[in-house]
C-alpha cells in the first residue's frame, strides 16, 4: 500500500450528503428549454403535470436552485446501500504497471445492480407524496425497471413496466426480479394499449423497441387514474438525483486528502456521468479547480463524438418532448451486434450544453476493447463489471497506460456504475470470439441527422 491510502474509503452514514446539486445554477449558458411536440413552445408545468409527477417537474424546469434537500425518507432508503465505497484499484494499477492512482466509485452494490436506484427511489417518493397509486415506465435491458420495482415495493406503490419484447424473452431473470418486487411486467408491444395494438397490427411479430415501450408506458400513465410516467436517465431531475455519487466522491477524496486530476465515466443518457462529474464541473464553473473529465461512449452509438447538437425527439415514437442535445437522430438504432448497452440516440441536455461549452471531452470506444478491459478488471479487482461501466474502465486503463509512458502519478477517478451478472450473453459472445465491432458509416449517420426536426 502506498501513501497510506486504504483500499476502500467509506463515509459514515452521517456523512452521506443531505442535498442534491443542480449544476444549472452555476452554468452561465443554461441548457435550452424542452419543447412541447404539440405546441412547438417551451414546456410548462401545465404541459408536464398530466404525464410526470409534480415535484419532479418543478425540479426539471428549475435552472436556479443550486441545492435540493434530499427528503428524509429517501435518505433513509439510501442508507440501505449507501454510502458506496470509493476503492483504490491497487490490483489493477499493479497489473498495468502504472504510476497512476486509480480510484473507482462502485454503484453496483444493491440488488438492481446499478446506480439507477438512486433516482428510482427519489422519483417513487415524489409519486407517493403526490398521493398516486402507481407509476409506469419502460425498460430495455431491465436495469431501470428493476431499480424502480425495488423503490415502488418499498413505498407500497404499484409499478407497471413495459419491457421491450425481445429483452422480455431473452432476459427472463431480470423480469423475475421485477416480479418478485411486485411489478407487473408486460412485453412491449402489447395489446394492453391502443398504441401497442396499432403497432402489433402494422408489424405483426415485431420484437419491439425502446421507443415503442415508451409510447405504451406514457399511454398507460395518462389513461389510468392515479398513475404517472417516470424515466430513468436523460432528464435533468435524474441527473440531479445522481449527484449523490459525485458529492460522496468529493467527500471521500477530501477525507483522503487526494485531489482528482481526471474523472472518467460512461455515457448512455448521461445520468451517472452527470451525477459523478457535475459537482466537480461546478468547481470548474466557479473557477475553484480544474479537472480533465472524459465521457466514454460506444463507437456504435456515438452521440457526443459523431452526433449533432440540435433539438430532437427523446423517443423513437416522437411523442416525448424535444430536447436540445447531442443526438444521432431519434430514428437511429445501433447495430444489432452491439452488445454493450448505452444505446440511447440522444444525451442529457445539461451534459450536452456543458460539452458544447468545452467543460469536458468525449471519446468513443469499440466493444471488443471494452470487454477486454472488463475482463482485466474482473480478474484484478474481483468485480464483474456491467458492459456499460466497462466503457469507463477502457478509457481509465488507456489513461493509466499513458501515465506509464510519461511517468506521471495522476489521480484518476472512475465511475463503476454496475455489475454484469445479467449481461452474460454479451460476455459469452466475447469469450467465444463471436463479438465484432460494427460502426455506423458517415452516410448512415448523415441520413438520420438529415431528418432532425426543424426548430427555431
Ligand atoms: C443505465 C446504465 C448506464 C447508462 O445510463 P446513464 O444514464 O448514461 O448513466 C450505465 N451503467 C449501467 C450499469 C446502467 O444500468
């Protein structure tokens, strides 16, 4: 052990932050407002309230409040699985022979296996406080649906999950975790909604898509009395809830007397990276410190690195609001052989604006190299990482190897968002060498990007 830094740094329960941070309050250039697909005008609370929970809508539209108190009930739920440890990756450092000091913040230490529970409990709490009966949502791979079902079970709310049909059939284990926590899980498209029946009539035998599951979940929320729709990433409120990750990391680093040089996280819709990095970006915006921050995305779904900063729909079905974000086009679907998650076509509007303003960089990595990194991490640090998290591992290893060349002992902090126990089909492809890298061509991307909605 060097520098007397322990393998694991835990905060005490009393040191769990009691507020969430809203980076928009420190941003000079605020993210552009969400736009209603119906009116073409900025969304108001009145537009949002029939679909989403009221408290959450206020948070969504609030560019000015810097700190939000974490409700006592949410804080006590957090104490079931938080604070999450900040671990020094001594074994990985040794395997790489790097002088860099690598730290990772592990968010997979709960049954849902990812950071998504941090927002699920906050959203379920708001639904409960509003006196609702339940919530509806969609889930693709299943992490969000699992997290939400845990949160609603805890608070005694009903939870209706529309799960993309091919995942419903191929991932029976996640489905059963959700059902164990009391959620009803419907394969989408289904005959339980009008939009589902329409899609089934037009495309018999379809295995579904996230866009279609969103449409069904929204319809179920607005047509069932006492229900609202909730979403697990991209939205400003989700990013705010996830700042518990970055605030805990800051507190742990402070305890250790360590100043981070680099912060690295994977980016799908941007919630974990935003949660980890925005408290640090806030320091940068206030001129208090400087960090190199890297968003890591899949080369097969490269929103930041090859997308356009423009207004676009958040869903394939084009019923959700339009957001100004880095996007590949709402009709973009990553290649079928992409196994590593992070498949959303757009990106958090907050992170998009910050990236546009040069506060962090982004890089795209190919999935075979991601699984190589995952394997090395599993063998050295013991944790079987989620494919999504492994994008951050890839970039962390690459940065640590650069330090080996330059001899610099940089402090690298990485977000390890979850575990990969339900992703063994992807690991199987990697292990049996049937995994390949298929990147979208410029022509393909231009085709989708040429179809972006016109908004002025
Ligand atoms: C959902 C998920 C992600 C990506 O979502 P973000 O909103 O970009 O954080 C990353 N890792 C894991 C384990 C996930 O479940």
